[in-house]
C-alpha cells in the first residue's frame, strides 16, 4: 500500500481533505490560510482569513470579510487571489490561485442571519477598516449586515509540496481537469 504523497491523486485528495478539515476544525492550520491580493497601486498584500467552505466538486472556497476592507478594493480592481496553507503535521504546503466573486447585500442576508452574534462583530467597524485613527482603540464595532461580504474563490490552480524525506511537488489546474503534473520541488 502506498502513502498518500506518492501519487498525484493521493496528494490532490490530501489537499481537499486538508481544506475540509480547515472548515470543520477551528484548530486546524487550514482554518486560517494566508490570503494574498495585489493592491490598487500594485503592491502585494497578504493577510490571514478564516476558511468558511471548501467544495471539491465545484473547486470553490469561501471566505467572509468586511465590504470596506482593503482586500475588497484590491479584488474589485483585480478579482484574483492566492491562498497559502502550511500543515506542519503533514509536511504539506498548499498554494492555491483563485478567481474571486464578491457577494453582498440580499445575496448574503440568509448567511448573515446564521452567524453567531460574537462573530458578527467583525463586520461593521467605524471608521471603516484601514482608516487612520488617533489612538489604538479609537473605533466602534457595530455589527452591520450591509458591510458583510462573502468571497467566492473559484480555484484555478493548486500547487502542493510534500516536504517529507523525499520532497515531492505537483501542480493541478482546472483547465487541465485537475490532472497532476509533477514539478521539481
């Protein structure tokens, strides 16, 4: 019997299993991937987000954010993002590239109603995120469903690296119907 990291299909299954664990387990490293965009002035931006859904059949992930965050401005200018996950227990690095669609307003209202009160505190801060303030706590959090946004991330490529005794790297693409292509690590 082979190990999961010995075949491209095994690695792809491990990637999706890892993403699923990130959604289900708040302590799993895939729960909080790094989400990278390019700012409107051309600079790379990276921040930690919370992975909300991962669906292998559609090749889609979702993330929630405040409509007035810098990432929204960046995504409106260029609707692409990269996500990065490091799972030390599996010696697995996952890099994803995605096309992003932003949903707000009526399209997100039913989901907003399911979010616990304490989590709603993340959506609706005055002044809006990134605005200069006089002191560290010179802002007010007031949950506001009108500032809640869902980022639908349609994965276009997956690059997975297993850093075991022998390093293995494989790339998958939506265009290539998720067939693995081994790469030099």
